């Protein structure tokens, strides 16, 4: 039996959701999370299959900062300066997909992750915190707005 070659992220994720793509470089791609915690919740992913940050090559590590800066700038322009970023590596981090990804989420005081005067961090699906319900058309509209398309 022949082993299947793992799909490239752009083939597996962005290739099937091109309307949700926000930005792309040689090594990285960014797209809206299809299960967002807040509007604008985005993912930055290496284009090659990588399970852990320690598996990134030197050129991917060097270009990761550019990817974070570019996507953060797009979200800041659209939603304001508050951003939450997190990267989950490995099963113990409650990661639900086995491909490295960086979550970048716009945040504002009083958004749905605030409980009175306290901010809640509820990124893990296992937390039971309900995700936003956004249909494909709404996600496409959000992606266009972030990209600056009218």
C-alpha cells in the first residue's frame, strides 16, 4: 500500500476556501478561521505540513515575523489595535488539528470575551465556549473587508 503524500496547507485549507484567504507569501498563508471566536479571527499557517513550531525550517522561522506583522496590520486597520495571538503545539495544548497555526484575533474592551471587568480566554473548543455562528457569505464578506475590498 502506497502512503499518501500529505496535502500542502494551501491545497487542503486555502485551496478549498480561497474566498477566506487574507494574505499569502512564499512560506505562509493567512485565512479566516471557519469557527471564529470573534469576528476577524484569523489563522496564519505555514504552507508546508508542520506539526510543531520546532519543525519549522530556518527560512520559515525568519519569515514568520513578516506574516504576523502583515496579518496583524490588516486586522488593526479593520478592527482597531487590540489583538490576541496564540499558537498551539501538540495534543496537550488542546489543538484540534495537527497542523501548526497561529490564531490572531481582534479584541476590544467589552467584546464577547469579556465577562464584566475580566477578559476570558476560551480558545479551546473543549472549553465549551460557543463559537460565533457565521455562514459562508458572512465569512466571505469579513475576508473582503479585511483585505480592503469593497
